[in-house]
C-alpha cells in the first residue's frame, strides 16, 4: 500500500513534510496489518489477541483522521493522499468483514446459549440463492423438534 516519496508537485503538497507524508503512509500500512491481525484473531476466536489490537488500531485511526481533516481542507487534494485512498478503502472493507465475522460468532454463541437454556425458538441463519442471509422458519421448526 505504500507509495514512494516523490517531491511535492503542487503548492498544497509543499505544506506537507516528507516525514508527515511517510508517517501517514506508515499508518495506512499499519492499519491494514492490524485489520488482518484482527481477522486472524477472530477466526481463531482469540478474543484476548483481538482486544489487544484495539488500542493501537484506535490510535492509528485517530492519526489518519487528523491527516484526513487537514488534507480535505486543501484544494486540490495532494497526490500522495489520493494514492493512499484505494488502500484505505480496502481497510474499510476489511473492517466491515471483521464486524460481520464478529457478529456471526456472537449470534452462534447466542444460539448455543438459547439451546442450552432449553428455549424452543432457536433460529438459524442460512444463505439464499443470492448469497443474502435469510431466516427460514421451516429450518427453525425442524431444529426445535
């Protein structure tokens, strides 16, 4: 995701030092790495490792948000920031993937707890032909029987 540190090509880019540009690039790379580590921790259900990543991820996101605020006030937006945007968009997708996996795991635990408590209405999420999650009552009735 990193890009090379070329000399500034516009007046707005001249406002940024090569160190601040490099720091933003490093933060973007680190965010990508953290999100992959989160996903790995979630896949292995290692919530201790997942929790340990949260503080650093928050710090990286705070720094990137500060840079984004400064960059958005400039016209035109610096080329180096434009080069980071596809990687940051991928980070957003990775974050959404992690949220979805965490929600699925929480739903599975909730379902297991309901089953252990003897509740009769255990619901199961299934995918329909379009790959969307659908709740099928027939499956629920079958599993409850």
